[in-house]
């Protein structure tokens, strides 16, 4: 009996399935009279596209968009789906504009996230500083869309050798001063891509390289090469327009001389299989699983009448690493038993179903339930297979992790543990490693401090096999940037903020205004002369400040702290006027007089001639530092902020009052007190 092996990664990839699912949803929710179109063929598969035409979904070219948008009405709305390969930037802009102008015309973007990633790379590196190189097929729709996103010098090369030859020519000297950016079409041949990277590094030492081949494509091509090396006949299934199917055919052909490329089962010929013993089947990313099943069924009927048909692109034997769907036949709180077919009983222990010991399996499952599980171990002798639902769930959700990486989606999860070099977060049953430098914890800080906390993070890198690298710090940084953007959008001179003192220098204090720091110069902290900010504030203090000036380009903000309300001179003026009597404290003395503090921050001068009624040699003859005396305010100079004081004025006033007192009162006052 011949052995037929179907590649586990055969059939629809994530991006194609996403596009076909989107179309199915559009058909299901279509309004009465609605017409649905695809911009170009949604995927490169003739059989699938024929089925769409039969269902009323037709492919159009870009030049038909304007007329369709003009025709769209409430009685006949129009929906256009952009294919998985994407489209040029100007077409996307046109679709968006037309949909805004006419609510009865809408468009759905089914571009594969992997292709979207290259669009972003091209857009972000546009300009005179870079030139863009894409390894791919110049006329392929995916490549045309990607190249439209780059403004500047750009090139498409199909092979590493073509690139090397072109870039070595004299006429490309004009780009040698620019930084090259290298990317690849998502379905590019891995060997060709690796050669391209090696050659560009020899030509330019500063090349920015983006590994943009879809990871599913990598797995598909690697598996195809391994399968072809072990088979004496290979069948490649896929549409003639499919670039990734063409790559699979090239790869299989290199390993196995007897390789055929067919679009569907109708193209099979029994003569092809006459001498084959080990047959391998691979399929492109645009090949539906029912086509793969049909090919497998046809091959089986042609030759050996195999016992069971292929189901969902998998043969019916059970092997370690398979994912199976079994029917529950027995339930206890310790394990589940399942009928997985092929004469094998599967069992799943409780710890392979959930990490929560409180969960009771008897409450979660019942006989007849369908359970998807990963095959850990198979014992042909005992006729049993050990399974894991957790592993199947993790595999099933892996594409969500991949999509989150491509779309830069913010995820949320609890930090499970601190390990060497970082922490671990479990997301959708998948393990995500966050390096210490990406945790947001300061260098040499305690990583255990965030264990058990719920954090937001992004997947920043995917490594095979199924290794995800995350970053908490990048989300925190983006949040800070959003805060900064909001801050700079709302800042204006005179606006007040309440913030915390973050640091101090000899010339000022830095205040956190909410993600952005501003500086209060030492001269703005107090109306009095101070030598250091520490005389007024401390790190950690919360103070209210106002914006004096700012420079968005240099990210500098000058803040004020002292206000007119706190100005000592204004406080003095609000309390005293010329002629008022005040109690003042002697703070310093000079040969010409003594200075006295009237209010905190405002001193007045008592001229030596105003200290006593008689002439004195120096102020210290009658006064001393710290002494409190009563004075009269004789002059206020607003312009120079100077105040003149007089003790003599009060003494003279008292003397004059005594002289004016009637004689009998004077005698009474002078009479001795009887004991």
C-alpha cells in the first residue's frame, strides 16, 4: 500500500482565512439588493474564485471603483473588499474618500496583517535618507501595493543575484550615501531571501533589514522541503496565480524530481502515480481544505482504496504532535476519556485541561462533548493516547499572538513569575517572555515586585518555534508619549499646573507636570534672594506653578512659582501706608542707620538721625540686632521698593503730648505713689 503524507501546514494561511472569513461575514450580513465585489481576486485560487462568481461576488479592477461608488444607493448598496494581497496606497485613499462621500458605498480592508506590516515599514522609512529594496515579483499585486507606500528611491529584485548585479552598477552611485532598507515579499523563497541578506551586507554595512516573510510561509516551505526529501512523488496544490504555491513547487522540485503542480483534483492523472510508493502533498496558502481533501480522496480511489479520507488536510493516523477532536466518553474530576477514532482511546488529565485546581471537570464537561486536544504520547500496544487540551488551546491561540505582534495590539495579562533575565506573562494560554529591560522596572530593580500584577504589554518579536517576546515598557513609553502630546497640545503661557518636585540643581527645581518636566529657576522660587532651591522646596513636594514660557521643539518649559499675591512688597502695601505705626525687628546696622524688617521680605531704613531725639555716634549706641521697636512709616518709594522709618517721630510726638498736658495732670503723674 502506498503511503500518502499531507503537510500539516497545507492550505489556508492566517491572512487568507481572515480574508475569506470577512467575505463570508459580508455575504451573511448583506442587505437586500446589496452588491459585493472584490478588488482583484480575493485570493489566488481559480476554483474558489469561480465559486464566488456563482454566488454573485465578482472581481473588479481599480478603474471601476468610481462608477460603482456613484451607482451605490439605499436600494442597491455596494461593498468592495480589498484582497489579502492589499492594494496601492492611492487606491486605499480613494476608497476611503468615496465611502465618506456616499454612506451607501463601503469598503472592507482584507489585507493580510503581514503585508500591512511591510506597508508600515515602507511608509515609515520614506524620504531622501533611505532607499528601499524589496525582494519579490515586481508585477505581483502584493509588491505593487507595498512599493506605492515608499516615497523615494526604490527597487524590486526577484533574486539575490539580480540585486547584486544592479546595485554594483555605476549608475546607482547616487544612492550610496543613503541608508538601504531591505524587505521581502511575504511568500519569498527562504533560500533566496537568505542570499539577499548576505549580499546586501557585503555591499552596504549600514543596511536596515526587516524579516517580513510570513512565519507560516517559513514553516510551510521548511516542511515542504523536508517532506519532498523523503518522498518519491510530490503533489503541489494551488492556483496558477499564487506566488507562494509557485515557491512551494520550486522547493519541492529541487528535492524531488517527480513533482507536479495541480490546481484541483481534476488535473490528477493515474499515470503519475503508477510507480510512486511515498507520496507527499503540500498546498499553497490560497488552497481551501476541501480541495486538499478532494485531491487526497481522488488519489486514494485511484490506487489503494485507503480506509479513510483526509479530514481537514490531515491523514487519519494518530501521531505525537497531532491535534485531534475527540468525543467525551467518560468524565471524572481527575480526567476525561475521549474517543479519537482510529481505534485509540484518548485521556486528558485534569492538569492538562486547566491550571485552576478548583475547577471540577464533572461540572465543565459531559458525555458527548467535543474536545480539541494535542497528542502528547501514543501507545499502540495499549491503544491509548495521552492528550493535552491546554496545549491545543495554546496552539489555537498562537495566531492571535502573531496577529497582535503584526498589528502592534496592546494586550493585558498577569505577570506569572520572575525568571532569569525577565518575567513571564501567560496570554491566551501562551507563554510570553518579557526581558528585564522591557519590564519598566529600573535597572537592578526587583522584578518580583511586579509578579501578580496585571499589566499591559505588546508582542515585539516572534521567534520560532512559538516563542513570543513582549514589552511592558513600550506600552508605558507610548502612554507617556500620548500624555506628552496631549500636554503640548494644551499648554499656554499663564496656565497653572500642580506637580511634584522630581529633582533639583543649584539653579532650579524640576517639576513633573504629568509626563513632562518643567523647570522653576531659583530666582522664581522666592521673592527673597536664596542660594539654593532647597531653602524653599524639597524633592517630593507638590507645588502649584504657572507657565512663563515654553519651546515645543526643544521640549523646554520655564515655570513660575512666586506670584504677585505672595510678593512681600504687595503684602506690605496692603497692610501699611505712610504715617502708620509698625512694630519692626532690627536686622542689620550700618554707620548711617539701622535696617528693620517690617514684614517677611520687606525691610525699612531707620536713618541714624531718626533713631533718637538727640545726636548719636552710631545706631548701636541705642539699638541691637533682634530688638523689636515701634516706628512710624515716613516714606514709601514704590519705584525703588524702599521704605523710610522713624523712631524719632514717635519720640517727638510723645514729648509734644507731654508738654501739652495740663499742669495738674502732670503733677499727678509726677506725684510719688504712697505705700
